[in-house]
């Protein structure tokens, strides 16, 4: 796992999530984002770091600030 900056997409898990969205059909993207946020909101025992990183990236897309770097 790698992190290279402080932005919501500046780590491996979030970058992979972004790639998954880019490869998904437009009509599937909302459900992918919802699933990522639901997984983070309802963890069974604990929130896995990669699930949290994906959720932060999904939240950044929702508020319209995907890079976080000015």
C-alpha cells in the first residue's frame, strides 16, 4: 500500500477506486460510489484502511473536490 500525498486520491486504494469508476459504464458509477460509502458506514467489526481510503475518495467526488490539491 502506498500514499504519496494528502489528497483523497493520493493512495493506491483510492487510485484503484478511481480507475474502477473510469472503466465502469456511466450508469453504473452511482451504484459503485454508494457501495463504497455503505461499506465504510457499516463495517462489521472495524473499518479496513483501504475501505476508508476508497470512501474518502467517493466523498470527495460527491462534494466536487476530487484532487484536494488546489
